[in-house]
C-alpha cells in the first residue's frame, strides 16, 4: 500500500472523465512581439522571461502571424551584419517577448452549469524557451508560473501540463494571454548565413490542447527502454516502462510478463518447454508518481532460455494514495538479431541501469573477429549535439567496424545532455562498464569480452569532439588515445559572452566567483592532463559551424605544455562541419589500429612512465587520475589545483599549487626519495601497489596509508546531478505553488537529462529519515520555512546557513525574505551525497529559483547563491551573494561575496 498523503495537501488531479467534452480551446494566430534585446547565452536564466515589461526599454511592440502552429519571428530592420562585424556571431543572440490570446469556452455556449470543472491544458512549445499563461487582466499580486519549452527540440520530450491561472467562465468564452520568451541562440538555431541571410529568425512550433484523460495512469511509449535480443538473449537486463500519472498519486508495486504463449508449457523441437517461469521482470523498487509526472519504471529482466517472441506483454500493478488498485497493460516490441560474425553485423541496442536505478540504452557495434581470447581496447564514440543515435543511423554508419574492437556509442542521457559533462560523461563511462557486464553475463559472449573498467580509444564529432577533449583530459588514465573531430575548445570561445546586460551592474569580484563555476568546463585549462596520450585532432577546413581555429588552438596549447607531445592535426581541406569520411579514412583508422595494438586495455601502460607531467583539476570529484596520481582536495575550492611531478632515477619531486590532498598508487620504481614542495616525505613503509594519500596539514605534508579521504565535490551546483540513485524532490505539505514547481522540475529533469526524480512530502521524508529508509540519491528541497525537512537539516548546522523562525540566516545574519537562496548541503545519510536547498518565502522568489536550476551548461552557479528581484531586470547583476564551500562545508573567504543587506 502506498503511503497515505495528508488530506490538506494540494492535489493537481484533473477533472473527472467526460470533462474533455465540455471545453474547447483556440489560440490566436496574431502575436505581439517586443524586441529584440541583446542577450548572452544563458542570461535568460537570471533575467525575467517577461523582460523588459515593467523594467524599461525603448523598443515597441510589433506584429507576427503564425500558421498552423508555426511561428517565425525576425527583425530585418536591425543592422545585424554591422553588429556581427564588431562582436562576431554572438551579437546575433537576442531575446524577445511574444504574446497572443487563448480562448477557453464551454462546448455548449450559454451553459448554466456552474459546477463545470476547470480544464487543464497540454502545451507543447518546440524551440521556445519559457512560456506562461496569465489572465487577460491579472491583479497586482499575480505571479505567473513559467514552464520550460522544448528549446532543444528533443524527440522524447512530453508536453507540459498547465493549469489555468483562474477558472474559465462556465457560460461564456474566457480570454487568457500566452506569453513566450523567445531566445535566439546561435548554437541551437544556427548561423543565418547557412540559409543565405544575415537576419536571424526564430522558428517556433506549438500546440495548445485541452488535456483529454482516458485513464488515471497512461503509458508513454517514447520513454520505454528495451534492449535488442541476440539469438534470443537480451543484450542487457534493464527494461524501462514510460508511465505518466494523469490523475493523483500512484505507486507502481509489481510487474509481470503476460504473454499468452508462455501461459502453458509448449513443446519445442527439442522436446523442451517454455513458460512464464523462464522469463521474469522484477521492479527494482516501488516507483511513486506525483500528479502529471512521467517516470521510467525500472524493471530487471531475467531469462533462463532464449526468447523468440517479437513482443512482450507486461502487467504493472499500481496503487493510489487513496487505496485504489489499478492494472496497466503494456506491450513492448522486441527487436531480434542473429549473432554477429566477421561479415554480418548491425548496431545492437544494449541497456543498463544508470546510477544503479535508471534504465538507459546505448548502441554497440561488435568487432569482426575474436583475438584468440585476448581482451582488446574498445572505442567510445561521442555523438554531436542533437543527434538521436537510436533514430538517426548516420552516426553508427560513420564509424567503420573494427577488426577486434567493440564500438560503444552512448546517448549521454539525451541527444544534447550536458555537453558530455556531468551525468552525460558518467553515462558514457558507465556504458563501457555495462558492456563488460553484458558480455560477462552470457557464456556465448565470453570470447568477445572486454576488460573490466576497460580503457578506451575516445573519439567524437562536434559537441562529441569537445566531449572527447573534456573526458580525455579529466580521466586520462582511462584513455588510450583520442580523436576529437570538429571540436570547439570550450563554450565561452564558441559563443563568447558579449553584450551581457548583467556586465553593466556586477562587481568584478562577484563575477569571478560566478564564472568559477564554468572553469571545470574550460578544456584548454586541462590539456596538461593529456601527457602521454596520443591525439589525432581532425577538422574540416571549411567548417561553417565550428571554426577550424578551435582545433588549432587546442593543439597549440598541448604543444606549449609538452613540445614533444604525440599529437597530430589533420585538417581536411574543403570539408564542412560534417562529412561522412571524417572517421572513415586511412589516417584515422591507422591511428586507431595503432593505439589499440599497443595498449593494454586492463591497465594504463603509461603509468609512472612519463618523466614530467602536470595534473590540473578544478573540481576533484569530476576528475580522475593521471599516471596513477589523483588530486583529492583543494586548499581553496573554486580555484585551480595543479600537481607537477618529475620522476628521475633517484627521486620523485612533486610541486603543488592549491592542493590540499592527493593520492598515488605507489611503485617501487620511485626509489627512496620522495619530495613534496621541497620537503622530503618518508614513505619507506610503502610496498608495490599501495594506495597512499598525502594531506597538507599544519603547514606540512603528511602521508596516510590506512585512511580513505572523501573526494571534494564542492565547486558548483551542477554536482547535484552526480547522484547515486533517483533524485528526491522534497516539498512542504500544503503549498500548491511549490508542488507545481516540483512537477515542473521533474518534467525538466526528464526532458533535459532523463534523470529520474521522486516527489515526496516533507513530513514523509522526515519519517523516512527517522526510519533509515531515506533515499541515498541526492535530494532537492523546495519551499521555505514550511518545509519541515529543511528545518531538520539546517538544525545540524553543517554550513553557515541556519533557520530562525520563518527566516534563513547566513553566518548569523538574516537574509532578506524576498531573496531566493540556493545552496548545496551535505546529505543526511550518504557521506558522498548532496542536497540542494532552494529557500524561498514567496511565489516570485520561487519562480526566480526555478529558473536558476542548472538544467543547461553555462549557467553560472557556484555552491551557493542569493538573488533579489533585481535579477528580473539586470540579470546576474542582481545576485546579492554567492560563493564556494571549503572542503568541510565551511566558509571560504577568498571565494565568497556578500553585498550589504
């Protein structure tokens, strides 16, 4: 039985069945347009989406007309070419506010049914940034709820469920306004010159419909996760069922296969039988859905015999919070493949559980041959931005099948993800480990196995090329060689942060703290970590999307660090951004074959072999080891840390820069003398392979050989996505606004990252904490003083934030109750986990906090931040305080800023 919810809790349930026949909706094709206003990438996450209404501005309203739900908006009178000549293509980025009318009316005009329930809308906004629906004449205290559009045009994104801001009239048409924040981003919409114009154009598609419920729970096939079957055997045990709660709170408790052909034993050619006992699906855990929420229900599939069916019929059992039981019938299509051989193979869809709980798919291409049982290094191939590897076959076709190596193609959570950073990078590495488990799990595939925790040849194109620089330089010991193609060096160089409205109002020291949250993404700062890694950098000479100078600059930085570096720059003259032979050519394939042949996939053969190298780290939790050396903690988090190592025949010398702790897998080849910052450290006790940690304490370095240090994860708010399981969103028991925010947040987590989330009331979370059953995944706390779990957490005083009645304090000083305050906090029960607390005391602050959740790369969010209503008009210039925690969650003076308030 699902845990009962408080009776006073706000319920987002929709009207009873049949209500869909009682209302109609229409949307005007005439749009009012206010703009354009210069904006840099991601500035809209600080500015109000309705900017510049009520915030000044000298541009008037113009008109645009949509057709069949398609709206094109441009400003041909602006001298775009002139702006571009001085500011580059970043000058084309702009914001505009769009407005039209929506009319809701009862189906039978003149009806006197005063009990007619208010409808709910289903709104899809393709390549729109944010939208809201308001009354035609809102009162002065009205706060609009802003919903994220599908700005990336992701294929599996579901429409937003939008409640009307006030009920419509049951007797006559009611007019509402639809406001849309239209933000032109070069990276998403492209250079207008590609279509022969100097004028950028927003192209938005939308639908607005009355939601027509049929069942309280509906199946969402776009979210299903099913592996391919090879000769009847599942290529991965992770199954996922997309399920949406249309009405009420539901908990999925059980699942079973219900194929009729399995009900009774059926003789086979070998006089064998098959039954339901041979195939099972088991839920990993009970999965709870809030009203309007969609989740991917995780099921583990087991089989004792090959499955020959083309479909699997499942029954899911669910219970509502009122005790109602429901059975959901689901049909999964099964793709059957025959075992690959030297001449025949097609990409295979494999599955695994990301973070141990989230069903996730990826593609693999098998090698042509076994290598006499030897393990060979696989290729890990990162796709470009917006590429759906399951729907677009050009990506696997562009990667020539290898003689002895698997090609692994991760999705990166979604087709855009986080630019192969954060959970996208974790997804990529996890697919390598998942392939090992899949091949290990079936004896027929043992001869084709890869090594556990295998090293890889890393390659990628465009955004995947950038991801190749990123992942290779953050985890160099897992990379045999790298082939970045058409890669930009970092986002700030690809889309410079020019024409920022915020820059006119911000203290430079505050700007440096905010922008420190982008430092971990700056690939050029970490190229030193590629010491000893062979790199073949490829770029089309006429690349119209990512200028070729990006690769030239990366190669130059590499050679500045290591003049003898093993790096080759291959410029393909006359080629554009994408061309089918970018990897399918002799030079690239010879490079890959050479790297695979020379490498030991199970161990970094270059460990300790380099005589001199520098390891650079921004956030230790986001980086691995170089030649066995790893930085664990920084003295001043928020700044770079570096470790420069020189190995000679007599000693090892280490120079540190902003490093508080590091580790090394000890080798007896280091001899007897170990020097750190010109002081000798005694390591006579260390044996071959011993894992040693060195800690800077009391102005000297000390060695620890029996204690594991917690790797520092402070530095930026994006780390909330590094979760050990589903995210848990904890909300107050009696706030309709916060529950709406939680539903929108869960929707955005699904859209942008396919990260699972469970919404829980605070009182229930406190009971779980007391009972020891609280989720070990990361937590997100919404609301203010009414969230009892926030009170419980802050009472422990792990940080400088505390509660005083209805208000939050920082270092004992009360925070203005109109501010939105967001900060990372240690997890209650998981030492490696995180909590993101969003403390707000009114609906306006809640909406500002919602915009600041780090759904996209490039949002400047360190560990903690406070924003006022000034951000609505001056962007991040309205940030009142921000900072980065020290290693033990204490105040970090050099990396903290507070305005007087």
